[in-house]
């Protein structure tokens, strides 16, 4: 988005809404825009006219400038064909009786998408899957973990506490791999001398061309544990896996869903896992589709290649949102684009065999802390939007400079602030 600034050229262009002529508009061009023989074809408005295609949705809660200031950085209002749309914002002027506008450009559709979120006081929340919300093992990864623990136990310098912890972890991994082997071979497991049989549950597979195919999988939800045995490709027993869901997920999901009929967060998933696995893991986390409906899953569950970087630009490629309004929950910072790292809240990797209670600071579970952090960030973001941004933009006049605009609110500002407060609290 950009504010149109005065420069070395002024031209008068007709303004139309549909076929209706509204009058002539004086356009101040950026410096140098008329220095390349472009006088015959206006560099911003092809056809030497301004054509209003539609009006943005009205909102009593969010003045247009407040929305545009959230989703923009300053630059000139030069529109790339087909990629952006101009927004003419009516401004009060010291010159009475003269209609004046500030002109901004934004990605097509971004204004309406962000206006809806701002009206609802809603932010975007992007989750990683593995070691963040779930821990998934197959036979190979279980065996690798057993080998690593066995090797660590041979270390003669281990202290007694670490040795006990590793022995407990090895015992739990051995138990779980036996359950997985039974499920792979027979579709059943034995718990407390009782046979638990798999149930058939509907899921999805990813097909070429982005098509999602509805399929039926054998699934065992292990009694007394927040863990599931499932099979990514139903007809291939070797694709069986053991998925542990992080403690506190149901409480966090309930918080994320709604408040007084409004959604607090718009949820996305960004993972380096394969799409078939990601679809099944998310189905187990959100079986009712309360966070991501089935009609939106293809746009809001994003899989990136393991050798590439995650980015919010990629996440929002098909489902519009601005990175300023997004917070990321992940167990790794290094996989994110440098521009997005300030918006990432890092969790300790989830390992239920080593730390089944999954406690963080002050004896709270890790996902309880996530709930508190997301609530504080959302509160800080919209407190600034309501108490500062809206007030200042309502007082601006046409003659003001873009430098008089307040800072754009950014989730990263409030996430970084909470991290600093936490460090100060620990140091005391």
C-alpha cells in the first residue's frame, strides 16, 4: 500500500464510477515519472482516466485509513497491473469545498480480508505440526530413538537423575513400539489384557491437481492417553504411525474458536511434512473442523519442502491476510524467513516419552503458556489499534504528510515485548 505523494508533475484526469462521470481529479505524480516520454500514457492510470470498479465494505469500527495503515508500508501509489488495487480515501482539507483524497495501493482483495478480521478483532495464528502440536513416530523413528537412548546410557559420565530419565524414556518407547507393531500386523492392540480393535474413520488423501480424496482409515484412539494409532495410506500397513497429541490442546482449541459469536483467531497450518500425513494429523487435532472448515483446508494447510524456508508470504498466498496480523507457533525459529522470525513464538519440542506432563515455566503446561501469550499479543495489538491508531488517523487532514501517520501495528512488536518482559521477570 502507498500514499500518493506530490512530485514534479500534475495532471488532471476524469473520475468515473461505472459510466457515471464524477468530475476531474488533479493527480500529483511522483518525482521522475514523466521523464521517460510517458506523457501520452499515464504511468498510474491507463487510458488517462480513473475508473472506480467498486466500493470497499463500510465499517463503523474501522475507518479506511486505519485498515490501510495496518496492511501497508510507505511507498508511492504505482499499481502493478492485475496485482494491486487503488483505494481513494476521502480526506478533510483546509480548503473548504474542495474534495480531496489520499490514494493507497494494496494487493487485490487484501483490504476486504483484513477489514473483516479487524472488525471481529481477529488475528491469524499459524501452527507447525510435528514436535509443536503432535509427536509422530513410525517403526523406523521409534527404533532410531531406542538406539540413541541406548547409546546415551553407555556414557559413564551420566548423573543419576539423567540416567533414570533415559531409562524411563526407553521403557515408554519400547511399550509404544510394541503397540505400533501389533496395530501394523493385526489392526488391534492389547491393553490390560484386553483387545482393542481399530475403528474406521473418514479422512482425506491428497491427489494430483490439488484434489482431496475422501478415504477410510483404521484408527485406534488409545484409552486413557491422548494418543492415536492411524495409517496414512489405509491399504499399506507399513504406513502405520503412532501420534501423540500435546497435552492441553483441547483447552487451547476451545479458546481459539469463538467469543460471543466472533472468532478470536483465523488458524493456519504450515508444516514441512507430506500433505497426506499433514491432513490426517490435523484431522485428529480438529475433527469437527471448528478451526479450519473442510472447504478451507486446501488454502489454509500449507506444506513446504523440507529443504526450503517457511514464510508468511507463502502461507497467505491463497487465503489473504497481512503478515503484520499473524503470529506463528513453532518449535523451530531457523526454518522461518528472516522477515517473519520476530512473529514466531518458540515452543520446546514435544517429547511425551521423556516429559509426559509437558510442563513449562511456573508449572504451567506448554500449551497453557501459548494460550496466555496469544491472548496478551492479541490484547496489545487491538489496544493500540483502538486507542492510538484510530484516534490519530481520524484527526489527519489532506495537508498532512505520510510521516504524520502512526506506526503500523505488528504482532511481532507485542510478541517481542512479551519475550523481553519474560527475560526481565526471570532475571529478578
